[in-house]
C-alpha cells in the first residue's frame, strides 16, 4: 500500500514538473521587447531622444515620403534630433524638455523629397541626438492601402514644382541680320 502511495506521489510530481518545467528553460515571452505596430522603435543609447513607431508612408512610386513617428525627449532640457535618410539633406527636430512630438498625429508629418524607396521596402535611416554617434535603423516604407494611413500619403502636388516654360521661353529666336 505504501509503495502505491509513493508511486502515485512520484508520478504526480513528474506530471506537475513536466507541465510547468518549460518555463524554467524557455525565455519569458512577455519580457522580450518588440515594436507592437508597423513602425520600429529607435532607442539611441548615446543621446537623450528616443523615437517610437517610426515608419515612412510613401507615394506609389516611392519618390516622396512622410516620416511618421513619436519623438520623445524624457530629459530636463530641450534636445535636437537629426534624421538622415541616405544622402539627402538631414531633417532636424527640436523637442522641448519632457515632451513628445507625434509626427503624423499631433504634428504634420516630416516630408522627405527624393526618397527612392517604394512601399513594402525598408530604408536605412540614421537618428542622432546629443553628442553621440547615433543609431542606424532599417525603417519600413508603407503606402496608404490601410485606411488609417491613407491620410498620411504625401501629396505629390506639394512637391517643389518644376518650372513650366512660358511662351516667351519657347518662342523661336529672332532671325539674325
């Protein structure tokens, strides 16, 4: 009788250990940091500013895009963030102390001309704040297919217009005498 009791206790302990033991050897999934949306988080360990949910909504041909994301300054002093996309002129944002600027929500998106990144791709962007070297991150390029991004697609008509020749520019030159 005692051996049955000991055997059933041993089997119960093995079943209990087998059912719960995987948490001892597996990482806890809720402790793994990830971007829970379509964008990416950029945590610059060298500078005071963090960027959250960063992505670009581009035109269909990928020549113009809008930078969307939240720029967070948790420090007690205003700080500047420089966003560099490839060889294009950098975008500069100054964030007041303890504030968050949400581009695409509370703020107008940051327009990027000559983007050269079609929707569905990623583009490497360099984020730099403070005195540090900054961080390069692959940022997703999206389109306006999803209804909540449709208002964020850049209007190509807002781009710097190409000069249209006037009739006097295209008129034939006067004959030489």
